[in-house]
C-alpha cells in the first residue's frame, strides 16, 4: 500500500505541476490572486507523494489499533510546518513560495517517518518490504473504492472553492478562513471516526456483530455530541475568531455570520464522520464510493445555484456554506445512515 501511495503521489504531483495554470484558471480565481495560487500550488505539490504515504501508513497503523503514532507524527508535523513557515516566509522572505515549500518538506518528512515505522513492523513480522506486481495490483483493487470516495470528497471541496472564487474577493478570503475552522473541527471529529473504524473492524473480524452494532451506537452518540459542543463554540466565537485572520471589516463580518451556518452543520458532520469510520472499518468501500458520487451529484446543483445567484460578501459566503455544510453533509448523512441501519455492511471474519 505504501509503495502504491508513493507511486500514485508522484504521478499526481507531476500532473499537477504541468496543469497548474489550467487548474487555477478553472477555479475562477480573480486575476490578482492567480500568480499567488500558481506559486503555492507548484511549490507544494512535491509533498503530495509524502502525504499519500502518510494516509496509507496511517491506515495500516489503525488496522493494528495503533492510533498514537499517527497522532504524534501529525502533531509534530503541524509544529514543524509552522516553524518552517515562519523561517521561510518571514525570515528568508520567500513569500507564498516559502509557505508551499514548508508544506511540501513537512509532508515528505511525515511520510518518511511513518513509512519507517510500518516498515519496521513489517520486517519484524517477516513481511517482505520490496514491492511486487501482485501486491501493487492487490492494493489498487482493495483501495480503489476508497480512492474514488476520497476523490469525490475532494471534488466537493474544490467545487466549494470554485463557488467562492467566482463570487468575489471578500467571499474567497472569507472562505479560506471558514474552511480552516471547518478543517480544525473535522480533525477533532475524525478522532472519533478513527476509533470507530478500528473498533468496528476488530469486532467484525472476530465475528461479533452485536459488539459492532453496540460500537456503532456508542460512537454515533459521541460523534453527534461532539458536533453539538463544537457547534456551540464555533457559533458563539465567530466574532472573536474572524479578527485573528483578517483586519478587513467586510471579511470579518462575512466570516462571523458564516461560522453560525457552520455551527449548525457540525452535529451532522459528527454523525457523518463516525459513520464513515464505521463503514471503512467494515470494509464497505464499494458502497462508500457509490455514495460519494451520489452525494456529489446532489451537492453540485446547489453549488451552481449559489455561484450564479448569490452576491459577494456576507450573503455569498453564508449561502455557499449552506450548500456545503447543509446540503452536502445532509446528503452524506442520508446515504451513510441508510447503509448503517441495515446489515449488509456487517460482513464478519473478513
């Protein structure tokens, strides 16, 4: 899996490097933003192989119920990335290029560390480290559905950015702040999804359906509850959070109002993230891939309506997040909830 992740990451990085101008243009960024976006993209894409290796290694370690190592590496990587950004951007005056380079270096380093940990475990277990054709094809077959699911999620995030870019500079700037807050909350909720993934996979592997169902219920309670708590904090703290990112009054106002929209969507997000973890732990990748395409198909028309009708500023940013945190997340909740309500995902001994 790690070899496959590194290979795919390298191919994607090369493709992104050469198609960067077309991609930035397709997102509809304002003319004064394009040079910065292009610079950041090209300086950061060398880190893509490392990031995919991180994801593959994290999955391998989760399967062994080791959630501590990925947490330590992720936390250390965040600190290293912040330090590198300060040095490269503020000390060496590399600007946006320095920020992209800091991200790339950190991602490659994180991938190397986690690959070494997984490699050591494989060596101790007597598993050969060299890639084989059978292993690569097996990894592609097993991981293909989850890759399709991930691509559908990334497509939705890109679509949200495209909507914001088309509405104006205030909406685009505000979107970057809101997506950062959303990402922070997502990482917090994903911790519960990771636990659900490992515990459900372990229960089904042992043939215990009752334990898997009990784990589902308990983690859903925790996920929804955590979403409510985060929603209260985010919704109430918007007017204090916005000034930390910008001095522009229009952007501040747009961010503060939109964070209330985000707050309303966080309980649903908590539910969705846990169900994602449960179904991944159950090996239900094919369903998640199909559900990802379906939810993207539901979200896309809503996003197009917002891009075509909403104004720049408070209204545009708020409505764009009604589409993303509302329509998109509710569609994900419906598809994953329907699946979890049944028993088709509860395949034991796999």
